[in-house]
C-alpha cells in the first residue's frame, strides 16, 4: 500500500505536533517534515518532494496565501489550508481555493476541546481526495481558470453547507454567494432506488418551469427529461456510494451547467447529498471563442497553420489529387512601412477575401500562414484546372486596392507543389511550395512557379553556400588575387584591382557570381568587405616596403559591389 508523504507547515510547534498526531492515525500517511513559515516551506518542498502539504494561513516571513501563490507557480503540489481565523474566514477560504488550494479547514473545528472522531476522519478522507484530484495550476488559460474558479467556489459552498449546523453565522453569506453565482442549491437522498429531492433553492431553472414547489419530494426522473436524468443518475449514484466530491457538466436548452455533488455523513453513514449547480454558458461561449482564435487568424478570419497538416493528411487518406499553392505578396513589407499600419491590415483583409472568392474550383481551403503569406489547398482533376486557379489568383491580386486617397497595386509570387507527383509527406509538400514561391520571387515576382527538382537543387545549393559562407572568414578560406591595370600608351602599370576568391574545403572553388549576392542579402558583405580592405591595403604596404613606387597604388578605381568584385582604394603610408 502506498504511503502519502506529508509536509506540515505551521509557525506553532504545538499545532505542528497536533497535526502530525492526526495523520499518524491513518497508516496511509507518513509525515516527512515540518516548516515554520512560507519561505521555509518552499525549501522543504524542493528537498522532500511531499505528496501533500498542510499550510497555515497566519505565519510570519511569507504567510500562507503568499506561500501558496509561489507553491502553485513553481512547485505545484496538493495543499490543504488551515486557519485559526474566525472573522472574514470565508473570504480567506475563497482566496485560498482560487489560488489553487485543494481544501480549507478551520483549526477550531478540526481540533475541538473534546476530540471529534468523525471530523478527524472526514479531514483524513478529504486529504486523500485532494491528492486524487487534478491540480488547478495558475498558468492555465484565463477562461479555463475562470471556469475552474467557479468549480472551486461551488466546492467551497458545499463545504459551508455541510458545516452549516456548526457555522450558522455563515448562512447569510452562503445565500449571497448562491445568488451571485446564479446557483441552484439542491439536497437529495436515495429512497427505494430513487433519488428524492428534499431541498430546492434558487431561481436557476425558473426559465425552464421548474420551481421549488414542483421539485421537493419528487425524484430525479420526474423533474428532468429522461435523457438528462439518465446522464445525471450515474453521478448521483457515485456521490451516494463513494463518499467523494463529484462534479459534472450538462447542456440543456442551449445552456451549459456545472454541478458539484458533496455527500453528507452522519454517524459514519451518508444521509443526503448536497448539489450546487451554476450556469456556465458564458464561459463555455468564451472557451469556444478561444478555440476558434487558436485555429484562425483574427485579422482575416482565415484558418491558420493548425489546420494545414490535418487537411493534407485527410486528403492523402482519401487518395485525392491536390496541390499546395503558396502565395506571397510582392513588396508588401515596403508598402506596409510607407503606409500607415492600418492600411497594411486592410490590404491583407482584401487579399484574403479575394483568395477565398476568386476561384473556379469549389474544393479550395485558404489559410494565412505568415504576415503576407497564404496557402491554398486545392483538390483538382487536371493540370489545366490548377493552372486556371493560379491564373485567377494572379489576376485578382493584380487588381488595384483603393484605401482612402491611395490606389495600391500588389502582385503575387506563387509557388505550387502537387500530390502525389512532388512528395507524399505533408510537411515536404508545404516546404516545396514555399521553395517554388521563393524562386518565383527571385525571378522578379508576379508569376507562378511549379516546384521541380532543378529548383530544389538550386535552392539546396544556395542554402549550402550560405551555411558555409558564415564560417568562411573565421576559417580563413578567402584569398585575394590582383589584376594589374595598364596604360597601354605609356606601357605602364597604373594600379591594381583586388578580386576576392573563395576556396571552400566542402564546396570547392565558389564563384563570386554565386556567393556575393548571398553575402549582400544576408549582410555578410560588410565583414567580408572589411577583410578585403585590410588584406589589399596590407599587401599594398608590403609591396611599398619592397621598393615598389607608391604612386602605382594611388590610382585605383572607386570601390563597388555592383560588378561582383571588391576593389581596394587607398594605401597605408
């Protein structure tokens, strides 16, 4: 049998010993350590790795609530809060439960002058229940956190109801909480295998025609429709049999409800079950909205990348012919910088609408996958049909956009990969369409480019060059050659042109026509240019030291990268 490891946190040595004695009554628990304040507790949790923590609320040096926040954030573990407070106790309890505590007890109730075995037994049972429940962590989404907070409120309310005979001064606050949560309080017991309602308080189901006078004394299947009653009955039975807090959700007439059931024992026997139900329709609607936003672009309303792979996988499973059409807007970033930001957003919205509407093929799904990048997934029957679709996109995007006083012209670069010709893997198909689009952009844009092996080889070569180019300087792989400039009329050398060459151990000799454009695009041209100037001018100085006339090196053409060569101007004196 597994033993649960307990850490007891309290600033009172007397209280720490009393709590430890309580756990020693149950062989499933073992106390592994003590902490005297919240800061000490955080260290002990890391050191001892307990299964359960009992945490006092009132402590010096990081009180219980402050410690609870840090425990739930950095070392989540089930926590039972204990407090000696008598005034505003319910507020403290609700704060603790909202922060992530699994349960809350008053010390005066737990440790009465006359030992109460039933209360102690219940405390140990609820400690076990706490460790079986899923921890509510504070870094979950805010909407799910709100719904969990409602659930925690309900569990706290059922606890207050259960203790109402001992805490009558909480009665008014309890009723206010039920009203605030738009709740329904119900009590029932099992009689002749039927669940009979003994209490029905709250107006939650008034809109559905179920009032207190119609419910008290009636059974579950009399009050609720058969399908709803059949759904609820197993939860009712589980609460009646298992002596544990149970929660479940239902949907009825378009509304969503959350119900928490708490069994009540007297003399060790369950005599009734308390049920609290609240309307969570608003939080459910927000959850659906969040789910929609996760899978859709909020600006254009188009699906985002989340649905791409699934669409492709489904099409492959159905053995359907389709194409991935990758669309990028030429010079959009420049237009977005020149015009105001809102104009860029409106351009994207217009383009998204055009992509959705300007097609002759019915089975097309359009996704926004980047700032100005879209992907169309197209099921087609022939290459001619696909070409017609791509041509329609180009024509549609080329139409001017009128925004305020601006008439804006955009053009697309389009790359297309096809299944099954190009590949059968979803990620590769998307990557190949992207490669084809980049190639269309290199060719000047405003065109359609189908993926093929030649394009892939060029792109792969470019990637390799860029990869090795980044290390070429530090590996000393560049060399300079010098071409003399001669005045033929005077038969005299008047200068030298410095030309860079790259001897790569992996790629061999790489032409400047290949690597200089890549250096310019990646910004590597600046450190390479500095290296060339230092090397050329250093060579200039070496030749001067050997006795060559300095004037030979004064007349050197202006530096320029446009001719794919790097020229050195000047010399070191």
